[in-house]
C-alpha cells in the first residue's frame, strides 16, 4: 500500500455532448503525490487538467477508476476528502459582503476546524499573509491582489494536508503570479502535498518536483524534470511537452 | 457535526443579506409599510366610493313612444327623494331634454336614459329576439320602462341602478294601490311579512373576505423578498464562483441546501410575521378604519395560529425559489425563471375564490391551495382542525420535496460545471424515461385534475369515456411515443402462466371485500358522511343508463386503461428505482392519489398495491386488467343490488383476507417475475435492460 497523500488509479471521466457524442475528458489517469511535494499537471487548454482536479475535489464524480486523498476514497468518503483538501482555482471566488477575517473564520468552521482554535488560526493566517490592515474591510472593497491573498488564506483556513491549485496564476499579473508561486513553494516546505495544474511551461519548470504531462485526457509521462530530459533527450520543458504530444498523435 | 456546517453557512447567508441594502429594503422595509399603505388606500377608496354613490346628482333623459307616462312615473319617484328632508344625502335625479339620447350618453351629457315603450312596441321587440320568447308569453300588455346605461362607466351603472330601485318601489306602491281599490280584502303588505337575516357575524363576513386574499398577499411578498436572496444564494454564487468554493469544503450538499433553505425561509417567515403583526395591529386593534367588510377580528391567538400555518408555506416558497435558483446556470437565467415560479405558486393561493370550495375535499392534497383555504376558515372561525392539520402536513411535505429537489441540483454536474450531460439525458429513450417518469406523473396528475374540473359533457357517458378512457389511455401512449419505449416491455404485454388466472378469479372478489374492510378502518379516522357516499354512488351510476353500458364504462375501460397507465408505464419506469416491495407501495400510492375524492384515496391505494404485486409476480399486465375489471364490475353489481359490503362482520373480512392470501399464493406458485427489477442479479438481466423470463424453482 502506497503512503502517498494523493493516489489516483485509472481515474476516468466521460462526458456526453450533443454535438461531440461521448467524450473521454480524463482517460485512465494514474498518479501519486506525496507530502512535501509539488506535482505539476502540465497540459494545453482542454487537456483534462481541470476535470481531473475537480474530480479530486469531489465537484465532479468520476465515471471510472478510483482515487484516495489521505486514505479517503473519493466516492466512498467524499466529505473526508473535502476536509483533507484546500482547493483554489481562478474560477473560485470569495463572498463579497463579508470581511477577510469573517471569510477565514467561515471556512475554518465549515471545514470543521476545532472551534476553540479557530480564532488563533485566523490570526495566524492574517499575520502570515499580511492581511491585518484590511482584515475588517469588506472583500468587495479590496483590490484583486488583496483578494488573491485572502483566497489563498481561506484555502488554508482548516490547515489541510493536501492543496489543489487549478491554474491559479491564470488571471494574475506578473508580480502577483510571482508572489503566488513563492507561497506555493512555502506550502511544500511546510509539508503539504500540492497538486498544481498549469499550461505555462516556465511555471512548471520553476515550481514542480515532478511533472505529469497530460494530453487529450491521458497522462503521457510523469517524472522529475531531469527524468523527463533523460527520457526524451530534450532540454527544455516545452520541447519535452511537444515531443510527447506529437508522439501521442502519431 | 451536521449542525456546525449548517450554522456556519446560515450565518454567512444572513450576514450577507443584512449587509445588502437592496435585499433588506425588499424583504423587510417593503412588507412593513405595504400592508398599512394598502389598507389606508383601500379605506379611502371605499369611503370615497360610498360618498359618491350616496350624494351624486344624476342627469338622465326620457325618450320613447310612451315617454309621457314615464315622465309622470319618474317625477313621482324623484319627488319622493325631494320630499324627504331627513334623507338629504340621497342621490338626486334631473331630467334633461335630448334629441339623441345615445349620443348624449356617449359624450357624458347624461348618465343614462329611460325609454318608455308601449305594449305593442315591446311585443314587436320581443318577437324579434328568439332568446326572449319566454318573456313574450308572460307579457301582460303593460307599459314598459327600459333603462339604458353604460356598464363601463361607474357613474352610469350606479345611477341606473339607483333609479331602477326607485322604479321598482313605485311599481310596488301603485300595484298595491290598485289591488286595494279593486277590493283586495287586506293590504298587500299585510299578506305576508318578509324578513331576511344574515346570521353570519360581521367578523365572519370580514374573515371570509380577508381570508380569501391573505395567503395570496403573503405569498406574493414572500416571493418578492425571498426571491432576491434565493436568486443570489445559488445562481448568484454560481456566477461569482463561490459555489465551487463552497462545494469543495467539508459541508455536505445536504448541509449547504439546508442552510440556504433555512436562510430563505427565515426571510419568508419574517415577512409572514410582519404581515400577521400588521393584521393584528391595524385591523385587530382598529388603527385603520377600513370598511366593515374587512374589519376582521385577529386576536393574538388567531395571529399565532396563522403564523404557524404559514411556516410550511414559507418553507415551500423558499424551496421552490431555491430550485429555480439551483437549476439556473446564471443569475439572469434565475431571474427569467422567477416569474413562472411565482405565478406557479400564486395560482393555488387563489383557491379560496373558487365557489363552495371546502378543505374537506381533494383540495386538501394540493399544497398552498389547502393552506389558503385553511387560513380563510380560521379567520371565519370555522376551521376543521383535522383537515387543517392534513393541509399543513401536505404543504410541509411539498416543502421537503422542493428542498430535496434543490439538493439534487447540487449533485448535477451539468448545472455546476456546465460542461457535460447526464448519460441518461444523452442517451434519451428508456434510460431517460426511468429518470423522468415521476415528473411525468406529477404533471399528468395536475393535468387530470384540471381536466376533471373544467371538461364535462351533457351525456355523462361521454364524460366518463373522456376522463377514464381517453385521458388515461393517452398518458401511457404519450410516454411510449416520447421515450421511444418498446410497447410490449413498457406495458408488460406478456402472457402469464395459465395457473395465474385461477388466482385472479379467486383473488379479485376477496380483495374487494378486504379493501372495503380497510375503507371501514380508515373511516374511523377520517369519517365520510353517508350523504357524500350516496351522492357519489348516484353520480357514477345514473339510473337512466343501462347496466351493460355502466359495466363497460366503469369496469372494462378503467380495468384496461388504468392498468396500462399504472401497472404498465409507471411500474415499468420505476422498476429499477425501488425494491419490489417499495415499488408496489409507490405505484399503489400514486394510483390512490389519482382518485381525487379524498375518501377514496386510501382504499384505492391498497387495491393499487395488490394489483402492482400481481403484476410484479406475473410479469404481465393482463392478470391485473382482469382483476381490476372484476373488482369494479362486482362493486357496481353489488351496489345496484343494494348489497352493502361495508356492513360485513369481522368474520367476513377475515375470511376474505384468507382467500386473498390463498389467491396470491396460487399466483406466487405460478409466478414469472417482472423482468429487470431492482436488486435482481445482473446475470439474470438480458442485454438492453430486460431479462429472460425467470421461472419458479
């Protein structure tokens, strides 16, 4: 039995679309991610990254295969899975009428963080992410950079062991994206298992311990950057990606 | 654990609501001021109307061949008013000359005009109008006064009515005078004294008027106030992206919906509370001087009862709003869906306006309509508390169903992610039929009740053919066609084993007695007046119709078409959703609810359960058809012979139960189970969803 925080075996998702018929958005995916590791899911738009991560966060139900997060199987113990993860994506948002402090309090409580330690946790996150100055202003009044910090802080509100980031930098400017990558690296150093999807090669190169290349719903390769270089004989990640993508279509 | 998630989300919803000025205004401020405002306006309008009606000065003209007689008659009637100084507030009438009365009426120079017509003229007029032939026969060659007015003008209608009242009075005085002069032995007024007394108290009259409108008004405000929050809470969250955030937290779908339902219900309840307090303050304490027709008595106890009565209404309105919001992919789509949802909820609240509608009828099973009538009955002070309780439970159950339905929307990936379709939706056909069959029957039930209320033929036979034959046959055929079902499979058109027929012939009469015994038991809890049963019997068996026709209409046709509908299409659609026992209970229960007289529901449901069991055991519709036909024919025959099964002893019922058990045992021995039932091992299922016939061991 693997001790990985996240274990995925044959995960599959089939959609039915009026125009395209049966679409295998995710096809027999096998992956693992350990604590203190960042696993990058690298793929073009429509490759199946978001669908995979949404299945892991229980928003979507897999058509086939199984996956465990901290030992909890997705379909058998969905609530335990959700309590073990923090999910962040460019499409997730915050409640506009409440303050950052109330936001952190809400997500800690709704994720069953021990009631007596909620305030302590909220103060810790406010301090860590530098939110003190505007902790009691309504979210709707904050700038997008501030909102992004609050969003990441709320992902960590219940101190989950697994973090899922679905293209988190897609809507951010260069500086905010840089800051976010620093935070994600820190989270890995804190011992979290991080799954991080992106279509930006440089991001994957800089941040990920291992990179899984996903194309048309299938994992084509999964290894460290050096391992992928060795397997393909290519140096740059972009070349490696193109190599695998072309191979799969050949 | 459940409570903490619900509490957290509920707290978030309420906090967000209170910080949104627009929602606070619509949900709280508007309901606070709207009712007193409406009451004040209606009081002013009513006072103004009464004043206008009593003090107005009316100009009118007199025309026609016998206008001199009319003028003389009218002078008498008007003079009466002028000679009564005590009645200075009474309307006055002024005769004006005219050359074109119709034109003057058009241009408002006069309010109405009176035509004085001679007898011959009137005869000629009536002769031209075939619809008034009866009047011609009864006409006694008297002068005729015809009042012409315009009903689209209030002053014209009221003035004409006032004058007509005076003409009738003058006619009576003159007739009495003629009778006395002709030697009538006593004065006509002494012949008999007529006194009419309205025994309803002013509170009851006011309660009836107010009660008719109260639920409509309350639901309208609930929808307006709750709608803003409900639309924002799911559709708005989808659009903002906060719903996905929430769905990835430790809160379960049920917790999320429950918390949101509680939040919207809280708003709706605040609105109810505001209205009930408004009623108590403004009407109960008489702070606003409304017309006597609305000055209902609303003591604190009645106000409290009304509040409790409206709790499930608030939950149901909230549930429907949440369903609307959950099934909309965007905020805008939710706003579009809001109007039909509101109309759908307001329509049943108009039930108290139906003439002679009583809570002791099938209406008690219609959510909202039942509460609207219960509210009226409570305000009138004539509530049947058992029926009020049933109404409350029915509406509460509907609210729970709406909540469950909304929770299902959060499981629907298509609504959350907007990226894919459900497999059944994609494949369509039989797979989709299994998913949709209950929705179809809910719609069918509503359509059936509407048709029964509105369509009837002069010949009762055609009415029966239409409602029992055509409508019930159309439903399964429509489903077969729409979902492209295999007719033989969907309607279970398979031959049973021969031994089954013995069980059917023995079981049908036994079941009739058992069902009658069950009816007697239910009657102890929900007593049905004997007159109701007798009038029902007379209605379905008119004496002028030959017995053989009644047998065909009420035994053979229902035996075939109702079985095709319920044990055919419905059972087929639900076979994979419920275990066989629950399947029989559900199909039987739904069959019962299609018998709209409330006293028939439990007993017909029991018959439906037995017929479902027979179909499940035999895998065929035909035994149930014969059973149903025998059941109805026997009941009609015994009814026509005056044999009362209801008067049977416990020995009779016990014996019948044993015979029924024996019949079902015979069927069990000859069983060939319905294919593709839930819980059946996959190996016994044939490709395509059905399986080869199973045989007894």
